[in-house]
C-alpha cells in the first residue's frame, strides 16, 4: 500500500491538499491527526492551562491513531471514521467500512512525528510551505467558524502553534530525507502526484 504523509503548520492547507489528491486518485483514504485528540476531564483541564496544548504531543491519542493506521495498512480496510469536536472536546465515532484501500494519506500537525516512529521509511512525505500571513488568515477563519474562538484568541493560538511546529521541525526530526517533497502555491499538483504515485510502482 502506498503511504503519503502531509505536514505543515496550522492553516497551511493540509486538508485541502489531501482532498485534492483523493479527487484525482480514487481508492484512497485520509487519516487526519486532528481527529485523534485525547478526551476526558484531565484533557479539558490541560487544554485550558497549557498554552499551545493542541499543538503538543501530550494532546495526541497515539494509541487510537496507531490502531486505526495499522488496520488500514495491514488489511486494506477502514472500519471507523472519527471526528473531533473542538467545542465539546469529544471524538465522534462513526461505523463506516471502506474496503480495497490502495493508498493512505496521513495529514496533520502530528503527521511528521508519527512518520518518524515507523520502522519502514518506504513512504512519501509532503511538506507544505505557505507564508505565515496566509496561514494565519486561514487558521483564524477556521477557528472562528468551527472552533468557537474569538479573533484575539485565534490569532494568539496560531502564533503559538507556528512557533511550536517549527521548533519541532528544527530540533527533533532531522533524519534522512526519503521521497520528500515541498509543496508551495506554485507547485504543479499533477506533476507532484505523478512522481509520488510512480515511486516503487
């Protein structure tokens, strides 16, 4: 199965790019790390007292994510669709069986961290490079519409998120680059996908 990781700072367009790939190449599925935050009273408390909580590894439910990831990778099927609600801070689980999956996209701010836990480096990695102002405008608009934040808090959270993301990139994940691609506003998506889907085919 072909495995694609998409990473980038908040508001860089990871979900949009994932959906574009699905539209152009059928029989794929996306796992968004945004839908695998931890839940419960403790995490509600931590989200209020830890600045940048949702951008830090302590908020991410690695166990549940890895469980869903392994089912897809080993069996070519997906059983559940999960959706995290930032307002209620709960994960909604829907039974949705998808079979004959030929490729998996993992997208989100934790995609790079999860990729580095794999023993097999046979995957493609796309890093989105979009300017900070554009990312901020997208993130603020999303947070106002979907996450119940006001503009001041949305901007504050974005700036913190930006710093956390690039600190992690610089300090923790300097490894060999295998099948890595940079995606910018000028990137031709069709040519990029041609390269990715022809790798090891």
